C-alpha cells in the first residue's frame, strides 16, 4: 500500500475581526461554537497586527468582518486576517461580509473612474479567500466580480415578516425609493400581497448625496407606505422620498433597509423625519447617537449562521430562501 490514510473529521472554526464583534458573537451562539481567540492591535503608525491563539491547520475557517466605519481600516484588517489563515494552513477560507464595502462603485458612470467593488473582490481573492458569504449586495452583478463561489443572503424575509406582522396588510403599499429598487420592492409585494408604488428621483451627478424628488407613481393616498432599500447612508434620499409620500397623502411611512450605514447628517435627518419607524438589520453596528425609539434593529445572525452551517456541511444555501 502506498500513501497514508486519515480518519479525521471536518472542523469548523469561526473568526471575527474587530469591526462588529457583537454580530460575530451572535452568529457563534447560533452555531453553538466559540469564536477563536485572536490577538489584534494597531501599531503606533497605524499598521495592524493579527495572530490567532489556536491552530487552524486543516480547518474550514469562516471569518466574519463587516465593512463599517472606518471602512478602509476594517477592510485592511480583514485582508490581513485572510492572509494569516492562508499561512496557517487552513483547509478552506470563507469570508463572511455582512456589508460589502465599496459596493456602490460597481460600474463606471463616467470616464476615468474606478470600479472599486471589483478591486475589493480581487484583493480578497489574492489574500486567499476561497468563498464569500454576504448579505444584500447593492447590485447582483457584484457576484460576477469573484472567481469563486458567492453565497448571496437576503434580509427580505426578516424585514418583511416584521412589517407584515405589525401593519394591516389591506392598508399597506410597498414603495421603491427609485427605479433601481423596483425588482426588490416587487418581491416585497409578492410576500405581503400589497400594491407597488415608485418614487421617481433625479440625482445631481456633480454633488454627492444630493437628490431631487419629482413625483410618486402609484396610489399612496391614505395608505401605510413601506419604503424599501438596501442601505441608508446619509438619509437624504430616503427622507426626501418619505416627504414626497406624505405630500401625496400617505397616512404613515415606515422605512426598511438592510444596511444602516448612517453617516454624516443621517442622525439629524432621521430624528427630524416624519417617518414613524426606521427598520434596519444588524449587518452594521448602529451608532450610539441613533439609539432612538423610532429605530428598530433586527438580527441577521440566525440567517448567517444557517448559511455557514450549510456551507460547512456541503448543503444548499439557496434552500434557505426557496421556501420563503
């Protein structure tokens, strides 16, 4: 006989960066495992050091890091952590990115612009990532930037079920804040049995975060409108869309978004908005200044944990959503 046979079993190991440890701990609890102890700190000049306190040799490693502010620091830390796992002889490296940074830069609008979403994918691949698990990419085409498998998870079941249980569905209208979100809003309509409306807007291409809302397409008068989006950054777009709905006779507006980026003037805009409730998931940490009564945060940890288990057991991630 030639060679050596082993009878070892597969081993799952869960790692977390420093960007959003609360979500990683929730995922670990759902899986019934502990996070691998990791030593990570910044040198005086800003360089990042990472070392794992346990051997990862031959293990299927899952690394959770959400790209929150300061986004460039946490992306760099994630790349360093991937490299450390590769050099520690991990059997496989799956990068779990609840919020994918630079996702809005997924195409060239004008000449001499980068496609930064592709660059992030290339960096992960070069660092040593074999697979990516993420939640609600800004556009589906980003999946094509990776050479390896991408598991694209959806927050729609979590968000829609929460809204559906809270609002009288006979009075509900699902609203897309722009033409780009119509397909997602249509899925909401199918799930909740509600009609669709669209807010038509025009964005100033020379001024960042500057939006002018024009008109509402669809019947929203005396209706409870649910504005659905993938992310809210400064809050300008969504608050302007809500104002347009109220101006067209909506009785109430609820805003839902997977990713609460909530940067810059978002805090003041959300506080001063007539929107009755903002519903986010915990793919990103909510800033402490935005812990308001009108903000609800739902957990994506059970969905992420189930996806990790399916990947580890060679199951089907798609099956998690087919029955939804």
